[in-house]
C-alpha cells in the first residue's frame, strides 16, 4: 500500500513538473518576439546555444587542424615533477621554464595521465571541449542571476568567436582552466558561499596569475560585506590554499618557487603583443612604460572604488569597520553589485596590461556582454555595442597584429570604460534618513 502511494506520489510530481515545463514552453512560444530581448529567457536561450555548441565544438575538433604551441611544454614541465624534481628553477619545457603556480602542476598532471602522458591529443581536445561547455554553463548561470543582458547577445558570445574556440580545443592553453575555476568561484559568491568562493578563486590563481586582476574587486566586496576583521578569514583561505598547494616546492626551494610562479616583472615578447603593436619595440620593453601602465591601472581602480563602488556617503575607510557599526546600515550585496565589481576590476587590468597575447582573450571575453549591456550609458545604442563587440573580435583575430588592430582594440576598450564610468551604477547613492523622517 505504502509502495503504491510512493509510486503515485513520484509519478504525480513528475507529471506536475512536465506540466509546468509545458506551460513555460507554451508561454515562451506565445512571447517568441520577446524571446531574444527579455533576460528572463536567458536559461532557455542558453540551453539551445549549449546544444548548438556541442555540434560546433565537435566539428571544430574533427575538421580543423590542431596547432601545437604550449601543450608539449606543459607536459614536459609536469613530467619533471612526476620524476621527482621539486625545484622550480629546474623545471622546463620546450618553450622555457615553468612559470605557473602549483595548482597548474597538479591539474595538468591529471591531464598528463588522462592523455597517455600527453600523447593522446584527441582525448585532450575532448576534455577541453567539456571544459568549454562547463565554462559556458557557469557564465550563463551568472547572466541568469544578474538578469541584465538580452539573450540575443549570447549568440555573439558563443557561436561567433573563432578565437575562443581555438584557444580551448585547438591550442589547449591553461588560461581556460583558470577561467572556469574563476567563474565557478563567482557563482559561489552569488550563492553567498563566500568561503568556498574564495577557495576556488585562490585555486584559479594557482593555475594562472591573471585571475589576480579580479582581486581588487573581490577585496572591495569582502570589506563591504564583512568589514576588515570579518574579511580576514576569507583572505586567510586564499593565502592558506596557496601555501598548501605550493608546499612541496616551497620546502625544496622557496625563493625559486615564488620568483618563478609569481613573477610580476616578467618580460613579454613584442612579436606576440595584440594591444601595443603601434608602439616602437624599445618603448614597449621600457620599464618606465610598464610603471606608467601600473600607475594608471591603480589610479583608475581607486577612482572606481571611491566614486562608483563606494557610494554610501561615508569615507572609504568605513569599509574597515564592522558592518553593524557603520553609520549607513549595510545592505545585502545584489548579484549585479558582485558581478559588476569583479568584471570591472578585471577589465581595468586588461586595459592597462603590459601585453596581451592571443590566448589572453578568454580573460575577459565572456564578461564583455555584461560590461556593454548591464549598465549602458544612454548614447550607447544596441548597434554601437554590437559594433564594439565585432571590432574587438576582429582585433583578436588579426594575426599578426597590426597598428590598426591594436589601435581599434584600445578604442573599443576606451568606449567600454567611458560607459562604465558614465552609465548608471549598481551601487546607488545611499541616503541617510533623519530620525524625524522615521
């Protein structure tokens, strides 16, 4: 009798779910004219695009020739660790020394074994195809929660980018691995799982240092949400994970590990630059130019923190206090406040990067629709935003880069920065009500 009731209950709930799904699809069909314009249909459009991407990615893997760039070097580097070498200064590949933190070593060690010691390229491509689809899924979940970007934009984010498909499944770079962990971290932050979010953020940093471009935004969010004392445990998670992952190498040669895996002064080759081709090579390599870029980067971050992110009317130092002791009562952070701060922080770093190489496109490619559509200035029409997206894609697909492609990229970046500064902000100005008003 009880088993019969359970069966009926299960079949009844399944029928109810199917009925709700049918009603939702019918409503979507009735409102099909709004399907590509209304953010509430993000998940439906995302599901269709992900199915399409399965076919596109399969076609790319089987029809477009694989190009060897860094994969063999990655495998040689982790093979050195497998053979017992823990001194980072002794780990090398065909393209030079190992310059990524320890998380990279562990993840690519797993790929080393999964691909028959790095020789099964097709298996590696299939793994990266799954990684690409996982990245899309995590990005769509972020956009679904922010509910700001019209779904038609996602067609340009998915199917239209040859360069991004190439970075994932034709080049097998480590940048996509770092970014999928970063987007997982952001989803955890949106779910208010701050500890786990910081853990996966640190794990992403341990694969490649570019994720640190999101760090100023994350620090601001932690201080806003928890104050200085409350943020310390979360920052401790980030630092502690780096120590744990790097421990075998730190015990062997701590200076060698830190200088190689977190080398902020690394020199880039002018031959590969995407963003500074119009400069003389001597200026591109000059330390004064690098210092000027760093100064501009930090200045703009400070301006955004003071004038765009922190809008309570209190001093920026109020973020150091416990939220309950601030003059302006703290409000829970909205998804748009979290995503806007993190994406803007990263984008400012991209704009003032000493050099951008072709695989670096994934550092911000999936954030561009949000940056262009979530907080647009009035003068930035849909057509102009699509033009900016198209020019950015064209610049990244021009090989070798030219003075014109680099200049076009900087112009597009400047347009986005300007509209981020002038457009409506996710952090509205807080007004303190007087006691009489209450």
